[in-house]
C-alpha cells in the first residue's frame, strides 16, 4: 500500500494540529521528495545517520521530532545542513518534522507516551490555562521513594538518569516535560507535586529542587523523546497499511 506525500501531510496536520503551537521551526513537510510513499522511517532527529539508514532501507519518507530550519540559526545551506539536505534530495526522500505538536498530542505525543512508559495516570498539565502546554502532571498507582522512581525510569528508558533529591518524602504526584523542559520544575513545585521529570538539567535546577523540596529526575533529552515519533509511525502503519520502521539513533544526551 502507499499514500501520496500530500495526503500524508494533510493527515499529519489534522492529527497533530501544528496551528495550535507557537513553535521554533516549521512543522510539516520540510523537504519534499517522491510523491508516493510506501516505506516510512521514523526517528527522533533528522541526523545524517538517520538519513543514511533511510537510504539503506530504501525509504520514501522520514518522520521526526527534530527537523531543520530552527529560528535564529544560520540560514545558509552549507556544511552539515548541506550534506543532510543534499542526501534527502538526491535520494528523493520526503522529510516530515513536527516539534511541539508532537510533544503535546494527548495520546501519541512524547509526554503522553512517557507517561505510558512510566505507568503514570495523566491528570492534566502544569499550565491549565494554556491549551497547548508542553507539560503534564499525574499520579503514580503506588507511592515510591525517589530512588525507586529513578530505578523505574532507568529500567523503562534503558538510560541512567540523574536524581536530585528534594527531601525525604515519597513520590505519588509527578509533573513532567520531555526534552529540555527543566524550566517547568518551579511550576511543579508551586503545585506541591512530589517530583518532576524532564530530559535535561541546568545548573540552577539542583538549587530549585533542594530549596523547593521537590525531587528532580533528568532522564535524557533523547531518551524521553524517542516514543512520540515511534507511536505516530505505528499509528500511520495501522491506518494506511504502509511499511513503517522506527530507527533509534542512540544519543547519550
């Protein structure tokens, strides 16, 4: 089975609703390739390594969370950017990229998928006034220590997380934001949640955790965001009967 790139773009825009987000990059079809798509590769970032795998697998399209043309970057197509885009154009491969829309989708998004990985019951977002919030909050089925939660994160994500303990309290309520969402820890602390999980940590995050009595777990930017693209790919394979493969280009960050 196959689907045209225009039909796939229309469906992805309907599914992920990029118009709801004020993003840092264009969402949708970033690089146009062949008109008919039979094989799709999904991944976290449109790195050259992922493009090489797509070429090797004779893919017609790639779907990622981190694409190209970020706000504020050098607009010249040279160096690394030239190498990547040339490979896509030479091999007639479509590149679809959805950044914040893939974070916030209520079931297929990175935040929702991380909740599923960690058995957290979603109860809303840390920003109830913001319908496009990139955060979520929820509750564990069984309270556990911060160390036990960290060990659960390590088992499920297959990555050693960093734990900053914010006291000796158990964890029942959790806030989270995948990727570089460490700045939302204060939102979680203000709402008296027991712990906050994100991908990255900043110098000040440690002090916030200690002084606001909230546990913090930095689980890795890549590790927390590998599940959204995979879930979308599986959804597309089921809906359109196209060949979809998730390729995980490992990244320790």
